[in-house]
C-alpha cells in the first residue's frame, strides 16, 4: 500500500491537518474578497450577502486547494528537515522517496476533488449564485443607478440615465432607444447604430415584473424627441421596456464558468455555427457591395460589413473564453499534484519549522511564479499568441519541470 507504513500514515495525517487548517483560512479570505466585490457591484443587502456565502465557497476552492496543498507540503517537510528526521530516515536505510509518497497521495486526492468540483458543482453553484443575487431585480437596478447613474447592456435595446436617485424616485430621467442595423441580404439583426428615440422625464419610478420580463418606468409624462418630431406623452401609465439579459440570469448560464463540463462542448459548437453563419453573411454582403453602382448604397453596405466584422470578433472572443475554460479546469486540478511535488524538496531545503518562515521562504515565491504564469499563458492563448492548451498548461509545465528537477536532486543527495 502507498501509505501502508506507520511513518507514511503519520506524515499523511500531519499533511491533512495543516492542509485543512490553511484551507479554511485562505478560503475565508477569498470568500470575503469575493463578497465585497459582488456586494459593491450588485448592491446586495446584508441578508443577500449571508444567503450567498455558501455559493461563493465552491468557486474559490480551485484556487485555494492547490495553494494549501503547497503550503501543507512545505510546512510538514520543513519540520521533518528541521528536526533532523530526514537525516535519521536516510541513516536508517529508508529511501527518501518513501517519505514523499504521502505528499503525492495528497496531491492526487486534492486534484481529484478539484476536478470533481469543476465538473458540475461549481457551474451549478454559479447559476444559483446569480439567481440568488437577482432575486430582487428591482433593488438591483436601483442600486446600479445609485452607483453608475446609468444602465447599459449589450443586448438591452435602451440606455437609461438618471441625474440622481432619492429613495425610490429617479430624478431627471433620460431613456434612449437604440437602433439595430438590419442586414438587407439576410434580414438578420446587426450591430447597434445610434438612437432612434430619446424620452425625458423630470421624475419617474421604476418597477420590475420578473414574471413578464418587463421593466416599467412610471413618470408623470415623457417628453420625447425623434429625428423629425418632438412631443410629450399624456399621463397614461408606466412605460414598459424589456429587462436586460443580465437581470434575467440568461447571461449567467452562458458564462464559461457557469457551464458544466458536459455543456462546454455543445456551447463551443453553437458559437462556431453562429460564427460560420455570420462570416457567410459577410461574404455575401461584400460581394453585393462590389456589384453596386450607387456610391451611397455601397457605403451603407461597407458600414454593414464593418458591423459584421465586429460581431464575428465578439463570437471569436466568446469561443476562446469557453475553450480556455475547457483547458483551464484540468490544468488547475493538476496544479494540486504539481504543488505537492514541488513543496516537498522546497520544504526540506528551506529547513524551517514555523508557519511564518515557511510562508515567506517557500509559499510566497512559488505562488508568485505559478499564478502569473497561469494568467499570462491563458491570456496569450486567448489572444492567439499561443495555442490555448499550451497557454493554460504553461504554468504546470514550468513548475512541474522544476518540481521534478528538485525532487531528482533531493533523491540523489
């Protein structure tokens, strides 16, 4: 058995104790930082903050589990070296690889747990988190307006501005209706291009009907401005507009982190199909523009081609984000094993028994190399400078190679 000996079992349980202690502390810090960020962005109430705490924990574990695996390995093996137990083990004729088995076992176990969390637990918790935060969308919208004085979303056909928010009163409201270009060849909607109508009210109240998916602006009257007309509406009830997608949780289910492992492949296929359709439409548009003699129509088609290109680039960016998630999840899981492999020789050579020295000498330098490499590699992959697989696994390749080299040197000494 891998942990059949008394020595190995003792080392393993020491690893588990330090791991659980540091995991609880580090995860608490991550959750606190995430809650502060979300509470400021979404304007969460104290009750909502308490309700979403359990839903924040799973998404933080893939980052805290590898780090605490490294910390546990550095602490336990640093103590073994500081107490001269490593020298005693070698003097007893026990090969040093024997005492590395508990750390490798911990690395395998934590890697499996992280992979399991990424398979479905984290995506489902992300969906539930978004639903919980949007349980009261009306309050969320008021909080957005208090903070930004504006509501804007890529799929929202309106832009809403206010000068001030006093309780439930919106002061000096401006509502702009956006115009979406229509492809004359395919009849498909294109990019937003300016505003068709602007409405203004001195004061209004906001009401959300989540069941209908409608947002109502209730003002005494709106003064509206169009390209060729201007007028005012009588006080005949609230003005209905559709809710933004980010308030109906449609966006959250399509975000890469909220996709289950089995949903990543179909989502990439859907995005690839949309991209193919758009590129086909763009080619037809360009061919049609070349055949036109009217310079005005030709310029219009040329503008439409630019909008098509922007939409294609947006789909490419979405595809790369989903594909990066496909590679990043197993890479973060494998990072647990990489850190376990690296923590053993680093801890032994550091020869420190206290938490603080281990944290400063072993833990911080390793983490400050691994995570910047992880982010830089994934960003380079998304930008097309590296293949996404190589970019997402770059940190594991570099740190894993270093871990194997240091372990080989340790075993030879």
